[in-house]
C-alpha cells in the first residue's frame, strides 16, 4: 500500500471513531509503528487529523462519524482542570481510616493522586494509579488481580467474581451519562464497574459536564444505583433535573480555586 492510499484510509478511520491508537492503525493497515507515526505527523501537519497522546483523533471542530466516548489515552489530557477540581471535591468525602474503591479512568486517577499520603485503604483496578501509589504513596494499597488490559488501563480477570474487599465508597468515572445510566464503550469496563459496585456502601460518580453529551454503546449502571455525582459548573439545567429526579445528590466542583 502506498502512502497516498494509507493516508486516505487513516482519514476514513478517524471519521468513523473518535480515537485510533497507533496499535489500532498498525493492525488495520498492516504496517510498522514507525510508519504509522510518520503518517500521523504528515496528516497532523496538513490538518487532516489531530495528533494526540498514543494516536489520533478528528481535527478540532470536526466530529467523528458517531457520537462516542474517547479512550483513556486520549481522554486523560482533556478537561484536566475540571477533573482536578472534581477530585478535590471528592476528597472531602473521605475520612481517615476509610476504605475506598477507586476505579480506572483519568478523573479517578486525579482523586487517587490526592489520596496518596492519606491514612486510608485504597483498592484499585487502575494500573496507572496502582503504579503511582506504589511508588509515591503511603496509603494502604490493594490492587485487583488478573490480566492487564492496556487499552482501558485496568487489571481485570474476565471470569473472576467481585473482589473480597468492602468499602464505604466506590468512586467511579464514566464515559457518558444519560437517563439510561452510566455508559461505557468497552465491555470489560462494564463488567468491572458492575462487580465493584457490589463492594461498597455508596457509589460516587466523578464526571465532568462534557460526559452528559457523550454516548457509548453499553450501560454499566442505571442511575438508580448512584448516590452522588460530582461534576463541574458546566452542568446544564436539564441534566441536573434528570439527576435530581433520580434522587441523586449533586456536588458542583468549583474551578479556578473556588470552594466546592
């Protein structure tokens, strides 16, 4: 396949999905990672794709062919200020001596960073967070067992039951929120969320306001299971009403150093 044909295929791929990793493109096009990276650089310079961490997405202002969730590698660099504010608000719900579960994902990672030195027990299935806490934290750390799944960045055993760990709170992010519930594009994340949701007294969702406009193909949990959602001040009135109608408490994280 020549450069022209390969570039055309890459452009078509990014029209159909919000993010494609270097590995995805390698497998689809049958070429080396070095070739894909050169292609990405050329297409990015020409404004035909947007180069992001780990792969590509559609250029700014251009939507992909379907409204869909972003993968972790791309998502972690988006709305960072909102995620940090949400994490700061979430930290106020945790007391010394608590046992908490922190799911994988970029917003939950920000919470875990804040808890690294706290006198608490943390269970996580997030490989990035486990690595961070293992190196820099003093909290008691329990890590999920199973296989490492690099794309969603979690450790999970496909056939295993829920872990033998009980927590006061389960902190979970999500790729999308709708009246149907928390949405995820990766089936493995759906199973992980469902399993961990049975291991805590309360479920606390960390979701910046963009997530209320994002849709993914699978429902991980119905809204009826959620106790609290922490989001930012971009939450629309209609979305707030949807949550209140379901009996969900809403905490608004204030950006720019404001109080939550």
